[in-house]
C-alpha cells in the first residue's frame, strides 16, 4: 500500500548500477551466486509473468470486479503449484486468500503480499488502458506501466520469482516458507482478522516478511520500522428530504453542502493541528536518537514537495516534513460529493452531501476512541433539521517494529550487499495494519521490505514499477533468503 | 424555471372546482365562452400533444442532447405552422430559438417560454423513465409525470393550446402575437441577449407574457412582480499537480478539499448573512405596504418547510421565510466534488476540488461587482501552492415589474375569473432574467403568469404538472387574450 521512496531518488542518480565484481565476490556465497545469475537470465520471462497477472483487473473495492479478484487468486495458486508449493485458494466472506506452503530447513518465514489493486478513476487521466500493461522506456529507465504494477502485484512477484530461481538451481528452497496473499488490502481487509484467527496455527512462522513498502531512494533500500495507523470514516449529511430548487427554497432551507463544509473546515485549526477532542492522546514526541538518525538520511523536503507541484509544507506548524509524513497523525478528506457535479450548472439545493475522511495514526492513538470522538464532534455541529449517517471503513493502530530481533540486521546486511548504499531503518506515512495483526494475533515480528519508488503513482493514474525495482527486488529476496537460512 | 406556488396549496384544497354557472355567465363574453368550451372538449388531445413534446429529451446543459434540443425546436415549429403561424427555427451558436408570428388586432403580445429541460440525475430516484411521460392518478388529482412537464414544456403549451382553441372557433386570433421559445434557459441562456439584440425590431411588442412561474396556491393564481437575479460561479481549487497517496503525502501536502471547504464555510457568518464584501449593496428593505400585502397572503411557512422535511428557517436571523425566498439574496452551493466519490474507500489526496456556487440577487445588487468581489475573496483565502480557476455561469440582476401598466390589472381580473380566489401580485425566489432583458433591451414590460405548483418537483426527480394546472392554464390564457384584446 504505502511507498516511502522519499526524496533524492532518481532525480540525481542513475537507476541502473554495476556492482564491482570484487564486492559481489566478497558477499555472495557459492550457493547464492548461481541463483542471482539465474534471476538475471530469467528477467524477461519474469516480466512476462507479471504482465499476465497485471491484465486481471482485481479491484477489490468495487463489487463489479469480484470475478476478477477470484481470477487473480486462481492465477497465483496455479503459478505456486507449478513451483512445487502446496497452494490453495481459501474462501472468505469477501475475496479469497491464497495460502501456499513449501518445506525447507529453518527458519520458517511467512511472506505476505496482496493481489488486489486500487480503482482506476479518473480513467481519462491514464495514457493507456490500466489493465493493458506494457514495458515503457522513460528518461529514468525502463518501467512496467499498469494498475498494480507496483502496488502490490509487482512487489509480491519479486518474492515468487526469487523462489522460482532458487528452485531452478537447487531443486529446493533454503527456508521453510508460507506465502499468504490477500485480496482485500485496498478495501479495508474486512476478512483478514477473522481468517488469521481461524488459521492461526497454519499462518504462524518465525517471522513475517511484508513486501508492500518502498526504497528510501533509488540507491538506498529500506526496512520500514514505523507505520502509521489508519481510520476511515464516511459521513453523509442530510438536510431537506429531497433535492430542491435553489430559487424556490434557497435562503430558507438548510444546504447540507454548507453544513458539511463547515464541519470539514473545523477539523484543523489555523496552526494545522487536528481539533477532534482527545486526538493527540498517545502521540509521542520523536526520541532524540531517532530524530538524529532521520536527519542523517538527508531527506530532500523541497524536492519531495516540488515533485508534486508544491513548495510549502501543509502540516502542523513547527514540524519537519519528515515528521509530518512519518511520525505525526493526520486528517485528510479523501473524497467529497453533493448536488450537481456534471457539466454545466444546475440550481439544485441538494438533500445530501457526503465525505470520506481518513485519519493516519501514530504511537498509541486509539482508533476506536478517535472514531467516537470524531462522530460526537460532527453530531455536536449539526444544525437543526440535519441528520448524519456514519459508515466506518476499518481501522488499525500504528505499528512500531521490534528491530532487536537479529533477523533485522541479517536482512539489512543482505539488502546492503545488493544496492549501492546501505539499507536504512525508516518510518512510513502509509498504513499497513497487517504488521500489527501479525504481532497481536500471531505473536510474530514482521519485516517490511519493498522496492517501490515515490514516483510509482500508486493509487493514481499511470501507476508504474521500475524494471530496476523488479529486478533488484528479486535479487534482494534471494540474498535475504540466503542470509536468514 | 422558478415556481412559486407556496404553502397552503393542495394540502387543504381540492384541485378541481366547479364555477357556478352564474359567475361564468357574468364574466364571460359571447366571444370567449365557445373558446372555453372548446378547450374543455379538446383537453385529451392537448395532453397527447404535450406528451409527444415531453418524449424529446431536450436537456440543454449536456452536449450529448444537442440533437434532441434541435428536435424539440422542430416539433414546435411544425405545430405552430399547422396553427397558421409564420414560424421558424432560428440558429444560434448554441441551441436554436423558435420565433412565430400571427397577425391580429392590437395589442401586440409577445409570449415567451423555453423548450429545454433540466438534467435528470439522480436517475435512480425516478420511478419511471423521465422521458416516457404518462398521466397518473394521485391522491391530489391527475398529474402529467415526466421531465419538463411543468418546467417549461407544459407551461408553454398552455398558451399554444389557448391559441389553437381560439383559432378553431373564430378562425383568427384576438391579438397580434409573437411567440418566442428558447432552448437554453436551463443552461444560462448564453445566446439570448445577442439574439434579442440582433432581432430587436422583430421581437418588440406592446408587452411580454412569460409563462415560467407558478400559482400562489392551488386556488390562487399569481402575477409575479419581483424576481431574484442569479449569478453562477464554478470554482476549481488545485493543490498538488496530481492525485497523491494520503499515507505518503498526507500531512505535508495541501488538500484542496480542505481549502475549498474552508472557503465555503466562510461564505456565511453565524447569523446566516453572506460575507462577500459589498454583497448587500443595493439590497432594499421591504416597503411597509408590500410587507403588509405579503402578510395578508397567509403564507404557511411551517407547511412550506415541513413539506421538504425541515422545520427551522436556515436564512438570515430575524427574517421571515417569505422574505428569505422572495426579497433576500442568497448564496448556495449547488454542487461539490473532489477525490474519490465511488463505493468503498480510497486513500487519495486529490489534486483538485470543485464547487458550483450560485447567488440569488435582489433589488439593485450588481452581479458583475459581486462576481469580482467573490473571486477576490476566494483568492485572498488561497493558501500557498493552491491555485483557483473560475468559470462563470451567466448572471442576471433582479427584476421588479412595472405594475402600473394597465394590462396588469386586466390580466389580474381575467385570472380571477378563472380561479376560485382572486389573483395576487407576488414575489419569486427564482430567477428569470429574461424579464429584465425584455425591459432593458426591448424596453418592454413583462407579465409573469404561470400555473406550476411548488410540489411539481421541477429540477428534481419525478417532475409533474397537474392536469388541473394545464387545463385551467389554457383557459386562463384564453381569458387573458380576451381581456387584453
């Protein structure tokens, strides 16, 4: 879901680099070297397989694509069975899970990814069919263009391709593996917790690997150790019981768009702080140690904002941009609609106005308490005659990873061997609640390692994944498997 | 466009009434009586003709229906030619005008109506195809159900049918007539002023009759003598130059929905007054005489609001509901959209947010000055990095009619003869700028007489026109033609 390839990035660095043979020789075992060679040789067919998967429009949030989600699950099961996994599609009340097992020596690793993708609207901003992917040459190198290429089909296939190369060379795998692919990650994961609870024994491993995050920059891989939580709320304000003519009723009848706008305007104060009562309970200040480490990353706030046409940080006064996106909570309106929104003009005074609002959470902020406080705040602002309906869209608290687990350091070394610069422990503005679920439900630490870049346009038109991310991502997993085995 | 059949209405009164023969005999001349009889006898075929016209989806604001607007104009030309009018379709840069002339003794009357209709969304709230009209029995009597049945096809056909009956009986018409039908009334009338200026001599008559307003209540006809003006503005706020992931950028990047909501929230103060600087320049207080006359109307404010599920007037503190809708200016948001508005949830931080905002104007408020002041107010509130695009949707000042013209009293007497209660001079919350154009461009007074009811659902799903409105509307025009001849 979230990428955190932040700043510096491709602007100032080539996407393709050549490791010196000396360094590779020093860090690559006789077991690993032929696997890496195989990955290099197999890259074109690995890309073809990914393109096949990208052609399935598995949009989980839209019921019209239910059959396509099923098809994507079937595709993965077939591919994993062909690789020698004991793989199956597992029904849920929503879209199916894919679970696959393969024996091997210890440790037992669980790998998580998701095969569902975001909706594609606004479709008119795509330069080609989102589900007719292709390889494109760009000024920054080759990219795989299409919905899900980065989030998360391209990322999850890096691990599958690493397994494929390893098996092709050695006939077996270096660790005991469980692969766990979800089909509802982009729609709030309604089936995830019940499924994990019902299948806890089968899914519990020594550690979880989650491939749904990004590089720090084009040369620096990252292990994400802090994730923001997410709370989604949809509110519908009703005023008149039908749409009215604004000439006939305007002035006398309450306009729900005006009411909704006032509520949204009240959610932030002039200093950018969120006004929901009790919202900042459990929001920690950064430790001096972490603050120093983040300052060392050389994050380019100006470039980060400049890449999207902005220049002034919009968050809380007195906070750095990295704090705003990694360690501070937010409140965003993700969508709003009411009245006539087509071409031209219609003098309607609408009956209803609706907004989708989400909160990113940090530290120990309690999503349930914040949801209740938000709803009370909205109700308290309703004028006479207006009613409000709330629809919750799932919630998950923030996560902080247990970096004391020695596997974190092994993975960091393995990643550092593959990429030009050493791997960093970073925060993430995005929300990947499954890391918290693995800890709370299965008592299992999780390492978030991914290869997305911040210009991948995930959740936006023209999503892409660098061929370089895909290629070095596969090689990275081969190195991590070797390091953890 | 605007109906002003306000309060009391059908709730407490039967829709069909029987005139005592005595009263009819007293007020109906030997010339008029057979025309009224013919209207009664011809009602079923008149309804069939109206249903034919309603089947043409002439939505002027949506370019997809351009051909249908043309077809509606052709339909009217053919009908008027068959009636002996010299009628033609006249091209404009937008949808065509229909102009038709018929000789007769003085005075020369110009009749105005519009053949275009409002869009039909939300389509799912219609109980049948908006363009498959039918007669329905309801608890309040028979209605003609379909888009445009009231606004304005049903209304304009009342006049055409009155002419048809008169010609059928007498072979001629009692006045010299010009009929002028527009096809862009629901989309801001972009071609109207140039067309009137280019054809001023042809369109100038002794007085204009405009049939686009309503009854005061089911038993009381009305001549509208005050109309609010209308100023439409569409504003688009752009923040980031592309849609962003709210996890990756949320907190650091400005959200244009938040900016737009703050601007909308700032347009009214806590007392319901509009805050655009200079907005109230030219807003007159009601004269004591008019205030007394309006109080005599017995307007049922509680019923007016209760009919649409409301109980508390939402306008300026200290004003009556009748003032709010007839003599006070307003600012309404007619539509808002931004980000993801489909089913489910999408954590997008959108690039753009858009609102359609309209102002109803009274007295001598200057639409151009208010537009500039509004735009400056919006620009002054823009945070760094945000831009705004404005798109004007036409403007027209308020109108106050010259009721000293003796034709007003003749029409009032004629209407009072047809309906159970005497006709009233009333205000209107709606905006029919053409009345002002007739005065300013052609130096011609205008009488606004219509038969719509406030439960006609114009501009809303399930629009209808009472068969009683249609029938007595036709009879009313026959009486007015007789009275003015």
